[in-house]
C-alpha cells in the first residue's frame, strides 16, 4: 500500500499576502554604495583634473579593458600618454555629451 501524504506548506508562506514565498521576494533597492559615491565625486572634479584609466572607466561605466581597446582602436575620449595614461575630466564630459542621443 502506498503512502499518499502531501508535504505541509511552510508556515512562513502566506499566499494571500504577496503571492510569493519570502525567498523569491524582490530585494529592496540598495542605497548608494561606495562605488556610486566615488563616481559622483569624480564627476564633481574640475575639468582640468587628470584621472587614471580606472577612474575614467568608473565614470564612463565601462571596464578598464574597454578603455584599453578604445585606445588601441583610436576611438573613445581623448587621453594623454604617459605613465600612467590619463584622461581629463573635461574631455570625459565632452565625450559623454557627444555620445548622448537626444529625442526628436
């Protein structure tokens, strides 16, 4: 003879409240993290301030490697060769403005 028992529903699950078990609930959006605060600080710098590739990548929301590839292909924002390679904050601002599309 087979045992036809149904597993009990966990007590934390209330289908009338949200419809989903707690482990499937969407997490609340995080507060500004350190990276977002650093990006805001970098954009607040004067236009003539040089920043390294890592900071420029943060500001443009691209990877360090992407900026390296852009330099190799001679695309992207202007940069200054040296050790280390630097970008001017003003040049990054101009690049973002030039790449932004405007609605018609």
